[in-house]
C-alpha cells in the first residue's frame, strides 16, 4: 500500500512537471514574465514590509519599491549599453579592418604560429559562423521585441503581486491541509531568497574586484567596467562568464601587439571562475541554494530557450523554490536528492 502511494506521488509529480514544461515552452512569452515577476516580488517583499513597519501605507510602499527597483534596473541596463558602445567606438579602425579583411594574417602577425596551411578549413569555419549569424538576425529582432514587452509588463505584475501578497499567501494556506507546514514553508522560502540575494550581492562584488584587478594588471582598457559587468553576469550560471570574457579577449586581440595578452585575460577568467564556483559562492551563499550542476545546466537550457537571458537569470531562484518545497514535503524527498549537491 505504501509502495502504491509512492508510485502515485511520483506519477503526479511527473505529470505536473510535464504540464509545466510544455506550458512554459508553448506559452513562454506569457508565463516567463509572470515567473520572473514572482521571483522578484519574493525578493522585494521584505522592503515593502520594512516600509510598512515604518508607517508607510502598503500601496505607497509597494509603489516606491517597484519604482526604485525599475529605476535601478534601467540605470544598470543603459549604463552597460552606453559603456559598451563607447568601448566599440574607440576600437582602432585600422586594426579592426585588418582583422576582418585577413583574420589569418592578423593572427600570424601577433603570434609565431603559422596557420596559413589551414586557410581553407578556417575560411569554412568563418563562413559557417557568418551564415549562422545571418540566420540568427530575425530571431534576435523577435527576441528584442519580446524583451521590450517583457520589461514593460514585469513592473505591473510585480506591483500587483506585492500589493495583494496577503491574498496570495492566504489563498495558499487555505488550499493545503497542513497550515503549520505551509507557514513554515513560506518562512523558509523568504529566508532562502533573502540569503540568496545577500550572498549574490557579495559574490558580485568579489568577482568584480578580482576580475577588474586582474585585467588592470594586464593593462586592459576599461578593466573596472568589465570587472563590474563580469560580476553582474555571474547571475547567469556558467553562461555569464563566457559572455563577459569575450569582451576583454576581443579587446586584447585588437588593441594589443601580442596574443599573450588575450591568453592572460583567459587565465584571469579561468582562475576567477574556479574560485567563484568552488570557494566564493559555496562559502557565501551557503547550502540553502546549493544545487546539482547537472540540474542547473538542464534548467538553463530549458529556461534559456523559452525566456532568453531573463529565463537564465531566474533558473537558480526557481530551482531554489523547488528545493525548498521538497524540504517541506516528505513525499518530495527523492526530488530533493536529485536537485541538491552533495
């Protein structure tokens, strides 16, 4: 009887997971903003509660918090965009033209490695990359449109989720049999996200300083900005480091005489990534959000395919939510074993 009950639970979890994955895949543009808004609302809720304690009415407190969060996000986005445009505009035109006109000769000029004998293979690879980029343009434009809609709708969702947070909380508690377990789950979820946010802010600061310092010692221009960008992109596990590393590597290849500067940049990122993944994040963020890397990668693929960068950003918070639910539901223990790291 007990075995049959367990099979029923696993079957329900499998069916529910399949429904959620299919819904996210086929209705990602609708579901993803709601998911992201829910995660952000959980993170911002303590600020609203703090303002309430100070005597500020809830509707005004929610409005102030959403306005502050939206303004901060816009400042970061426009700041990154402006600085990136400035970096690109300062690239030496002759160097850029040389790289694009004859990339093989450009590499040979900066190194002692002769790759001319592989000209045909390299040209085939370059052509394939060009064709992929051309094919990706329509998709990129579509993503851009979705992103604009995304950032317009999210603040609206967040505002009403925070405003009616008590209704959502009471609905959840009235929908379950064990109210004490439900209250413990809500309390644990709040603590998990608060620890996650505090820990990630510290991780971003440390990664920014280490990366910026390493690039500065190598003489790479805009080392401080690139360091900060690298820290912010740690919010995207595994993928963020590759995106952030590409900028200083390209910068070193174009502006420096020797390819060894680019190699040095790569080493800086390898060392910082090793420290971040093995020491910094586990030590600071702690075990509350320690997740199996395989599950994280699968989550990144699924959420990234549906929601792009925003989907990747919420992968860890969503998996942390699932893990917290598993912690408070005995029948979900196998799922907890699968998600957590050991």
